[in-house]
């Protein structure tokens, strides 16, 4: 149940019980109307004082909880900000690492392509030489 409902319900219950039972008790013990009026005034002031103390107590407990939650939220927001900064650093480092590795990979790829061209040329030259050798061998008696 929400705080505002709790406090309103508590006030309604306490007030209703107080009014119903305190008037009955006073009428039972006091028959003098002047004295009854004076005591009912004191009773009213007593009720106002007690309900004010109860209201203060409810509000104080609620506000203490609220302030604790605000502090916890502020701490968590601070932690979250730190984590976000750290995550940004890691992201930047990762991007730099990817760039470095990409350049290194491109260099290796270029080197492999050059070796591949050399080997293709060499293989082609070997085939030419084998063909010449075969032709020469065929011309030999």
C-alpha cells in the first residue's frame, strides 16, 4: 500500500475510534455539562497533539527511507558514470586494436599476394622449361 494511503487510513481509523469511544467514556463518567465541555476541549487538543506526533513519526520514517534511497541512487548513478567512462575507454582501445590488427593483416595479405605472384610466375617458368626439355628430349636420337 502506498504511503499516502497508509497515513490517510491510519488517521481516519484513529480519529474515528477516538471520537466514538472517548465521547462515550466521558459521558459515562461526567454528567456536568460545563466540566464535560472543558474536558472535551482538552480531549480535542490531546487528539491534535497525538495525531501531530504520529504524523511526524510517519513522515520522518518515510523521509528517512526516501533519503536513503536517494543516496543509494546517487551512488549507483556515480558508479554507472564511472562504468560508462571505463567502457568508453575500452571501446576506444578496442577500436585502436582493430585498426592496428587490420593494418597488420593488410600488410601480410599484400606480402602473401606478392609471394603468390612470384610462385605463380615460378610455376609458369618451370612448366615452360619442362615443355622445352620434353621438346629437346624428343629431338634427341
